C-alpha cells in the first residue's frame, strides 16, 4: 500500500511539474504554437460579456445624428457614428482603426488594463501628462474639460497657437472587465463638423465581439536615399552584404578617453578592433543648444570606425518629462534653426554615419515618446519626416537613418504599438533593435529576470522579423549585467547564437552602467568589467573568424 501511494505521489508531482512547465511555455514562448494559444486565450477574454455585432449596430443607429453614418471594425470590435465624409485610412497595424474627414481624424483601439481599476490605470498610464497643469503650461496647452462618468472618461484639450488639428478629445469606454476601448479625436477647432463630434461619439459608441488581430498587410522595404554620395552608398551596401556580425562599442567620454584609451585597451585584450562606435547628442541641454559632435566624428572616422550617432529631442537628458517637449515644439512650428545647424554640421563632416533618431519612442521614459506627446504617434512620424527633410535641404545626405522602437511598448497598449510610429519606407534605411539582459538587481521592484541573449533576440525576431525581413538590422545598443548570473557565460552564449539571426549585421555593446536612486551600480554593463568577460568576448570573436 505504501509503495502504491508513493507511486501515485510521484505521478502527481510529475504531472504538476509538467503542467507548470507547459503553462510557462505557453505564457512566455515565442513559438507559433504558444503565440497562437495566447491569441486564442486573449480573444476569449476580450469577448467576455461583449454583445454581438448586430445588437451593437442596432443600438448605435438609434443615437445616430441625422446625416451621419456608422463606421465599424471587426478586429477592434466597435461601431460609432461619424460624419458622412469619414473615410477609413489603412494603418500600419490592424489593431488600430483610423478614420479621416474634413478637419478631423479619429483613432480607435481596444485596450487591456493590467490593473483591476481601469479608470485609475488610464488616468496614470495614459493621461498623467495631459492632465498635469505644469505640463500644460510648459507646452502651451489649454485643458477644455475633463469628465469622469461610470462608463467612460473624457479629456478635451487644445494646442494653443497651432494652425492645424489643434484640439484633442480622448474618450475611454469601460466595460465590466479589464478590456476597454480608447477613442482619440483630433480636429480643427474652427471646424463646424467637428464641433459636435465628441458628444456624438459618446452617444453612438458601442463595442461588440472582436476578432484576433491579424498580421500587418503593410509592405516594409528600405528605400535607399538617391542623394547619397558614393562613400555613403558603399558603406550601406557593405553593411547589407556582410555575412558575419560587425561589432561595435559605446564607452563614456567617447571623444577623449574613450577613443584614446578605453577602447584601445579593450581591443588589445580581445585581439579585435571594434568596427563601430556609438555616440550621443541631444537637441539641447538645460537651454544650451548641442552642436554636431564634429570632434568625436572626425576622430572616430580617422580611426577607421563606422559611427552610429544617436540624436534625441530632449532638453534634460530625458529626465524631466513634464517639461517643455522639443518634439511638440517642432511639430507646432514645422522647423527649427538649431536642428538645421546640426544638419549643416553633419553635411560639413561629409562622411557616412549611421543616424539613430529618437530611439525607444514607444515608451514612457523619453521626452519624445508617444505618451509624453499627446498620446499621438502621428506627432513622432511628422517630426521624423521634418528632420529628414531638414537634413536633405541642408545637404546632410550622408546619414543612414535607423528607426529603433523598443521591443516592448510602455504602456502596453495598441495605440502605442511600435508600428504606429513607422515613418515610411523612404525615411528608414535600417531597423534598430535593442534588448538588454538587465540582470536581477530590480527583481523585487520590477520583476526583472536574467535573460539569455538568444531568448531576447529570438523574441524580437519573431515580433519584428515578418515585417522587417528586407531590412538590415543593427543592435544599436545592448549588454548583459553581471548581477544575477554568469556574465562571461552569457557572452559565450551570445556568440553561439547571434549568427543564426541573419538580419543582424551590427551589434553595439553598451559598456557603461545604470545606477539606482542612491548612486549605487544597479546594472553593471561594462564589457571590461573583469578579465573573464573580455576573454569570453575574445573567444567568441576568434570563433567567428
């Protein structure tokens, strides 16, 4: 009897372990099976308690203003009333429904709150900037109204002194679950048709059972700049054709100690000269305009390096998010003399460089992110194209443009999906990807976990690979912490797996550190942290040949 009981216990324990592993696999794996299962499960959760389409259309029709018509979307799962001139606009992702008419644009998404109190979630993760009086004053915004009702909330504000779609209305429609719908309307405050649109949408909006989000049908292909000089075109072609990863490095004080001491010291140990170096520039810092980093660029070029230059529209190194937004200012004015001067410096430099503009925009930690700039990815797209145009007009056609979203959107929302920020094929030459092994310093605060290189980049490839298979990829910055695991072993694993990701042409190690609020090192990313980490990199490079 005891033997039989023991066997039963072992079987039950094995079943629990296998069940746990299966659940973990289905929750976190990027395999087709696991992704499909999660899509099926989400479709079930999304439609709990939702009415069918016919019922929703019938109810909405009763509240439809005279002369208006109903629009709907089976993927997002909604219907609402708009003026008869409203036309559906094909967006980058089917999870976003967009309609346009004379003097207005309407964007609708179906969202999921990761917290139980959905209105509080929306208030913080979506509206904390637009409802902040200091942010409004800094950015020339006027709050017109803010209404919170049991079934929805509504924020309406206006951009002062802007000749365009200057008024924004954000309506969030809540359900009995953590599913809700977000409707953003932007319109010309002088438009008669738009004057009553917000109230009409509130009256006619109905949700219904939606469908799974399907892959994007947009075609993504890089378009080479016809104005490139021969040297720039040759570099781009070389990068695209490389069959083995080119390695790059970022170090602090790159223009001085970095290029003169730190990088050469690492190269001596590794037995390899980094082919790429990374530098940063901001539009300004504490009111001081930042010029094109000519000294760094010329020294790096003289040393035979390919240069990746990151340019960010921020005045406070992305540390004062409620301050004036340089991106919003550029959007309002359509031009900027400081950016023109920066472009003239790039043109004078003359040699090709990789230009990463406003990376990780689908986040909530940069001054140029969507959530900071009126929750409107169109602002990002418009300013990207403006800067591209300025560079072209100033003769800075030696830039190879890198578009670099974060692999995970913050907040995790459909409206801030990375594809919503895509500027267009003619404005992007390379896809930038970024994924760090952050380590476990913040395991309790942020649930951070040790992640191997292959885990990170297989997930990125499965997320972005279908859309951007035709682009050369660059890991614009990445690294591994040493807190929570064996960093040298992580580097060994990196070299064992990176070549299977064929689109990755360049990988740039971020050899620095993140610090906590008390100044202690939280994420030591230094490549030269120990002799063992440098030796691991040397081993991997030697195997590459």
